[in-house]
C-alpha cells in the first residue's frame, strides 16, 4: 500500500515510510501543491495511492464518489513527525486490515 500524504502532512515523513509503505509520497513532492482536492483525488485514483489527510474533505469525497482511492483520516492535532510516523508504523496492521481486508473506503486513525 502506497500512501499519498496531503499538504497538511510533512514531506519529511516520506523516506521513513518507504520500508512499510513502499512508493509513498507527498503532494508537494509530486508537484501537486496547488492542486484542488478533486485533482489530488484523481491523481491518487490513477496512480494507486491511499490518501492520507488531517482534513475531513477527502472522507467526504469518499462518501460521494466511493473508492478508489481509499483514505486514511488522521484525526490528531499537529504533532511531531516522529509521533506521526509512529502512528503509521504501529497502526499498519489495523490500517491494512480496515482498507484491504474489510474494504473500508476510509479509516480514521487517532493518536498513539
């Protein structure tokens, strides 16, 4: 599963995610920093990404448009990159189970 981090998540997380989420990236790294939510959605759909965001917008799009792409809604306050990374690494099996095995379109992930 490869993640596409929204603008509200640091691009500095990307190298640390590669082992567990190979092929992951962040919108700014892909030249999508000015893209609308719709454009990011379409890019993620076309390229096989799971969108990761702190905003409700993509969760709402998943309700309207269905999947793909799938969405991880990170429901935490702004926190350190290390804490955010820990959430993804420690929660990997839960995230994969919800999105891949149970077919959920969106999974809400809260803090450690």
